[in-house]
């Protein structure tokens, strides 16, 4: 944002014909620093703008402010497009994240529901197993009594 604002101020100042006063302003310094560390721009254009901002044409071809304005406008457009692309990518990432979170919450609800059903079934089965064990014990006692009764019948009859 700061670099974009510096480029915008530079374009405005150059278009109004106040290049001299702009060159000594804070935005010009910020623009110089930005260009000095931003190596991905066309090297020739970057050097021309830096030379213009420094006031060091030293007898060589001095680019006209119109040419500098054109370069700066191109840089501004590229920075604006980069920002637009970054914002679009960020918005897409946020949307993707929100969709993922929505899907995960649905999955969590489904898994929680399945877990609760299984716990209920486990509880029911535990009760059923305990009941069957009690029935087994009762049946074993009944069998012992029935065998004793059959033995008594065989003996007495």
C-alpha cells in the first residue's frame, strides 16, 4: 500500500510539473527505497527512474518526465494488478477454508452421532450380556434340580 501510494504521488507530482519539489519529499525517498530493493522490474526502467529520482543524469541521456511518468504508471498498474491478484487469491483461500470448515463440522456431527449410536448399542449389549449370564446361572441351577428330580424318580419308581 505504501509503495503504491508513493508511486501515485510521484505520478501526480510529475504530471503537475512539480518534479523538483517532489524529488525532495518523503514519498520520493520511499519510492527510491522501493525501487532499489525491487529487482523484479525491468532493469533499464528501474535504473532510469532511480537516476531521475537521484538527479544524477551526468551528461548521459536524461529521461523526460513524461517517460518517467509512463514507467511509473506501468509500475503502478503492475502493482495494482498484483494487489488485485493477491486479494483474489486470499479471498479464494478464505472461501476454500470456510467450505472446508463447514464440511469438517458436518463430518464431526455425523461422527459424533455415529459414536453416540455405538455407545448406546454397547450399553444395550452389555445389559443383554449380563441378562444372559444371569439366565445361564438360573438355567444351570434348574438343570441341577431337574437332574436330581430325575434321579429321585428313577430311584423311587
